[in-house]
């Protein structure tokens, strides 16, 4: 049973690795619309806010790049989920491997 589970984990990790290789453009952060006159909703501009290397940053985004930046943010969020899943699987794999080794050593005694 545990050998089968180890194989499933290995396969899922390989799938994640393959999907990570396919990633192209990505950006962290969130995109928001800001107004010069909020009550009248006039003078709209877009801001990208994110934290990188423990520094908060804000960039203004031109309207023609908004869709592209939104797509990059979605890709970044998917990237983060895949990396988090990979870490979960690696921990589970390590624990299973140790428990199998421990069980094998007890049988030898």
C-alpha cells in the first residue's frame, strides 16, 4: 500500500514539475483601479501593488497593458498553488519513506 502511495506522490510531483516548465510570463500582486476624483469616478488609472524581497511596491499600469498584467497575475497565483502542493507532497513522501524504513528495521530486529 505505501509503495503504491509513494508512486502516486512521485507521479503527481512529476506532473507539477512539467506544468511549472510550461509557465512563461507571471507577476505577483493585485491590480486595482484608482480615480483622481473618486466620487465622480473620473481620471481612472490602474495600479499594480505587490511585495518582492520584503519590499512593498506600487506601479502604474497603462490601460493597454491591463489585460496582460491580469493574465500574468493569474499565472503567478497558479504557480504559487503548484509550489505549495509540491511542498505538501514532498513532506508526505518523506514521512512515508521514513515510516517504511522504520517498519523494515523493526522487522529485522
